[in-house]
C-alpha cells in the first residue's frame, strides 16, 4: 500500500507544481497552497476514499492539516502542514493513555508535507534560504523522533514555491547536505 500512496502523492505534487508555474497568482498565501494540495490529495489518494476505524472506534481519513508532533518524549512540539497518517492508529478519546493537548494521538503515518511560499515582495534570498534550512531541520527531527514508533516507511516532502526570484543555483546545495537525508526537496520558481 505504501508504494501506491507514494506514487499518488508524487502525481499530486507534480500537479501542484505545474499549477503554480502556469498560474502562480492563484496562490496568494501558503494557506492557498495547502488548501489546494489538500483538495488534490483528498481527490486522488485511494486511501482517502476510505473511512477507517480508529484505535478508539471512532472514524477518520488519512489526510490532515496542521498536525502537531510531540515525539517520543513529548518535547518535539513541531507542526506540519499536511500529514497522511494511518487512521487505524489514531486515538481521539482518553481511555488508556493521556492524549496530548490537541486531543489526538497517532503512531503511524505515510507522509509529511511542508510548504513554503515566497511572494514577489517577500523575504530576502538569505532569509528564505534560512527558512528552508529550518524546515529541513524540522523534518529531520520529526523523522528521527518518530522512526522507532512508525510501522510504515514514511516519506518526507518539502516544497518551496518562489514568486520573487529564481535562486535555484543557491538552493542546489540543499540536495547534497546531510540535513536533507531522505527528504524529498522541491524548489519551484514561477
């Protein structure tokens, strides 16, 4: 099932990137990107067409936004734009374990997607590069903190959309650094 999910995610990400290149001003904010990507994932991923029983016998689907990560020792406290989780491991009631403050917990997931958007009048190149580096670090920490509990081989994606200036030549070094190990990094310029 994982390979099929990853294949479908990559198709959806291709559609998102092409949409941005063709019509960048459809996406005024990162939230626009997230909403469009969420819609595409809901429509495309076969697993999103199913409603799963959760650990506590409620029902849910895999794709969710603004997911909070706590990590093994509840010290992580990161938030991800989109997570495709395994709803069969989702808990939304506090029967056996204390739930985190957000009122849910899960153990397994298939994918984490982070999005960055720089507007035409946006941040400087150096500031945008710093934010990208921070996102790569965050994904790396999430990967490290969750690898022992996740029963799925997860994929991690960072998609950076840029309306201001093509800095691809400065971005290339991210694909070769240790902090990018195992993270699917995409830079898209309009």
